[in-house]
């Protein structure tokens, strides 16, 4: 096993009874499956809850990547739209929308930048003069050609006459931001303080692998005095409502700052329990997503540790201090590249409650269906749930974790005191979507889930494991406990292999190819013949091939490389001389490169040839066709 592969493998430990499956067994099972697709790939068996207890429907659609939801004192759902830069109120029954704020200077990107966190002052609408809403978002302090993102938290005033937000006041600016891992959750604590999560911008990994990861770095007293917040990356902050540093914040290594905890990767989930416990979820790299309880001054280990300190197939490779002439794909890595086992970490670390999931050293990371099938759940947020007398009894004393890759609400039961994870999570309300946030009505009986407007997820119905077709993009789904009604395609059996229910209707089937938008092939000989006829050869009509490549590029590549090939969180393709080399293009698309995933195990030779041909001839490029035979040779 190579060091590069070791750095991807992770583990799960939520209970001593977790049953592990080896990577080779899981891969064989996944690749050999037929009929309806497995909706998720996990190295352990996850029980599915009885989603028939809920009546599900689409509450509202057309949202520009909803990010955070809050239940307002007006009994409306307040939601931020990440890429639209809008705050919208949504009626929880009718789904009617009203935009209450549009922020002109929000800087958004494909995944992590934009309008993010939302916190309503606890006294909003109570006549105390505290009609405030706190928002976190990224701005661009550079140019369009050379963006320099930063994050800020801004307080807005609510006007209950005009039903609009206005009078913005920046309470803190200059916070770290980038093209990756900005986190961005902002919540009110029971102590009246604001808590804000910041990711480490993916530094030292992927496309940012030469940038130092500052998750373990702590601010100096001079930096705090100068309002220099650059070392706040990979931290959870605690702030007074005016943005100042609370006097009772923890003093860490002799310095009191906004930093409340550190050593985090991408902590997108942040929520308080009724006793003041602060729960947090964060993304692991290729596995090892974490559920944590945040302790003041606590160190959570990243990037030295992922999950637990157990030396199970994780090694911290510090690329930011590696020689410039050593490539990430070098195998084996020379000793000149700093490498550390988890057990070499000398700090005092707070263990997670759970790390999702354990894998063996030979787990085929990226080889089943790309990153969608890697052993992570991609937690979008977290919410504590107590059933009370009339709520969802099956979920009592749990945390709800909406997942991006699985389109599933994981319900993780807690110990009686809320300080431990009780066994493995259960999977509920699974649909073919990316679940970004979850909200429960005050009576505890209606669940609302916000979905991303685009991206890849586990395919629920069809013959593939992953897809870019989301059934309810940019929506809020409404699930009413104890009511009768439709299921909107909820998958309910234990291995997520069930066909859509009658209540779901035809709209939940995989009616088109996720990459081309064409009708899905039905596996007949006619399909095989049509596929052969469509093969890209040196004699193919260039315009026809480009017309086929365009929608696939938009679905598969545009979120990172830009709709115009301008480069967003990945290199620009417009005017890129490297595309003249057909073998380079074929190898990169088939096998991946750096942060870019491999598509050879997800797309056919013809699909890759169509995409490759498009990028070689769009936006002023003029490099000719990429043929099926060239792709086949690259495999």
C-alpha cells in the first residue's frame, strides 16, 4: 500500500460492537450488485429507520443552494441562499417565499464560498429592541482575475413594517476564507455569545496542498492586538455580539482570543443541546467524518490526527514543507517529505464521539464510484433532537446529521447524559439529493431538509452508484411525522435497494443519464448498438461531438473549472496549452490528478471522449477530437 493511499484511509469507532467489512469485500459487493443501485457505500451495516412514519412532500423549490435554516419568531423558516446571496422567509405550510435581503457583495464559488451562516437574535420580534439577524459570508478583497476571499460576520436589523433586513453593521471582518473548507456556521449560545466555525480552507491537501495548514496554529498576542485573524483557520470562535473577545474565553498557550477550539478540518455542523453541550460535525478527507462535543480550549487534532489517535492507515504528510520538485503522485515518497504517524502527535487531543467510518488499509479509496463511494457521509450540519411527549419517539435524545453524499438523515442516538454516541447511527428519509441542513418545527413533529442545487450524490434508483441528477435540487423537503401522504421517493429498506414506492410516482426514477441528460439506456441490444454508433472516432463530426460534450461538462466539471472554462476552484481550461496533448487529457480524465477525481470508473470511453473533445475545442481552444481509442489506451 502506498503512502498516498494510506493517507486516504480512515476508520469508524462509535461503539465497541461496530462490525467491519474489509475494503475488498465491500468493493466486490458494490461492483457486483445489479438491479437498483446501492444508495450508499459504507464499510459497516447501517440500519434504516421506518420512513413510512412520515408524510413527505416538497415544500418549496428554486432556492440558490440553501445553506442555513432557522425557525423565526414569526413561525416562518428563515434560510440563507449561498450562491444567490439572499435571505428568504419560507412559509412552512404553503412554501411561499419572500426575499428579505439581497447582499450585493457576496462572493460565491462552486462549493464553499457565499452567504453561509444565519443566527437570529433570541429576542427578535419580542419588542426589546434586539431585532437583529447575524449573517456570515465571503467577500472578494482582490480582483475578479485574482480573487482574495475573506469572511465576515455582519449584523442586520429587522424592520417588521417593511419586512426587510437592513442597516448592516460589520461586527468582525478579515476572517480566513478561500476556495475550499470555509465552514461558516454561526449559532447563538445559551450564554448569549456567538459561535462561528471556520474551516482550514483545505490547505496542505488537494489543489491547495502547497499552502500551510493552520488548524494547529494559534494567534499570538501581537496578532490579536493588530486584529490579524489569519491563524483562525480550522477553529471555532466565540464572540461577543459586537465582535469583541469575551473576557471568559479560554486562554490557550497564554493568549486569549476569539478562538474557542482548534484543530478542525471543515466544521460545517454546529448546534447546542438543551444543557449547553455544543455538538459539532466536520468532514474528514476520504473517511473519518467526525461527531464532536466542543470543549473550551480543546484541540481536535487535525491535520496531525483524523478521527482517533490509533495509527490506523492515516499519516499526516506536510506538503507545505516538502521540496518543490516532489510531486504528490511520487511513490514512494522520499524522506525529504515530512511525514508523521498519528501517535507522533504530542498535543492533548479531545477524542470525537464518533468517526465515520473505519476502513482497512487496502480499502479501495476512489475506486468504487469515485469520492461518492468513499467511506464518508459528508455531514452538512448537525441538530440536537429531543422528542418530548408528542415528538418523534424513535429519535429522542439524538443528533440529526444531514448528509451530502448519501442524501440521508443520519440519526445518531446519544447516551443518557448526551455526552457519548450510543451505537451506530440509523439512516432515515433517504432521497436522491444532497442534504445541506435540517430544521425541526417547535412542536417536534415536522422535519425540514434543505437540499443543494447541484452536485453529485448516491444514486438511489438505477444501475449506477453515483449521479449528478438530483431529484429535488435547491429545495426544502417537508416530512410530517404521524401523517399520511406521499413519500417523494424516500428509500426505506436496510440496504437502500428498494425501488420507488407508488406514492413517489414516476418523478423519482432515473429517467435520464446523469451526465448527458439523454434518456437512460435500458440495457437492450439496441442500446449497445446505439452506443457503438456514437463512439468518437477521428472521422466524427466535431460539432456533433461538442454538442454531446457540453451538457456532460456542465454536470461533471463546470462546478470546479467554471462554465466558461475560466477556472474557479480548479485550473482554467480556456487557453490551456496542456490540452493540446490528447494523451494528457485522456489520462487525467480517466485516472484523475491531484484533487481532481478519476472518472474512468464512472464514465464510458465515449463519455470521456466527448467531454475531452469539448474542453479541447471550447472557449477559443482548437486542439481537435479526443477519440474513444485514445481513452481506451489510457485505461
